[in-house]
C-alpha cells in the first residue's frame, strides 16, 4: 500500500480543515463546536496541533488560547485529494476518471459539454 504523502489529509484532518476553511481563524473550542458528530476537546486540540506541524495550519497565541488559521487553501487540498484518487484508481489518467464517470452514469455527455463550456469561460478561452 502507498505510504501517505506529505500532502495527504486523513478523513479527520479534512473534517477539521473544512471547519477552518468555512469559519476562518478559530480556537480549539470554536472548531469543536462546529464538528458534527462532535469530538472531544483534546482530540480536536491534538488534530489542530498535528495539522500545524504538517504545515497545513498556522497558529498564533491570542490571550490564553491559540487561534488556528489555514495555510493551505481548500482548492489546493482538493487538488491533492483528486490527484491521489486519479493516481490510485485510474493509473494517473484523468481521462479514465472522466470515462468512469460517464460509464457509471455519474455524468452524461450533455452535462460534460456544459461543464466544458463553463470551464472554458472561467479559463478565458473561446
């Protein structure tokens, strides 16, 4: 099995990062209050410290509590996760991912054309 890369986030790390991305800079208590299902304060604190050591968060002491803020954007983390899925499940081929979505009815050709048009517009292409 592939050893997790430095860029990989575990499921729990991702849940915590999603709170930070959604709410912005937060204390342990604030993150804990947003998690569903709830986690113990010490678990949240441990996970925030792990994410800080991994370089995904930065922390600053404000009064008596640390405030954690994202150093990594949600878009960047999404890219890492998607790259991991493409590498593991589709042999590194994004085309095979799209074909799998089409074959499994997750997306149809009409929707794919619409998404292509949207992508081209956002990328500034004709």
